[in-house]
C-alpha cells in the first residue's frame, strides 16, 4: 500500500485481515501473521505507468 495510513488504520486493517483469515480458513488469531509493506508511488506502476505520474 502507499504510505500515509495512520497507526490506528494499520491496526484496524491487521485486525480485520486476521479475523477474515480465521473465519475463512480456520486456525487461531495468534497463528496469523500479517506484514504491511508501504511502497512509494514512484516505486509502483500499473499498465506501464508509475502511480506518481498519474
């Protein structure tokens, strides 16, 4: 994702992703690991165009 989310937003996302995984695939929340990766718009492209150029 692009940088700029608040710590509260990231925390909520991690919670929601964990809950969805456990609901869908089973297991325990403590067994789910989530890695958040922030990528600058000048390092991410789609359709041959950097997002920083859109």
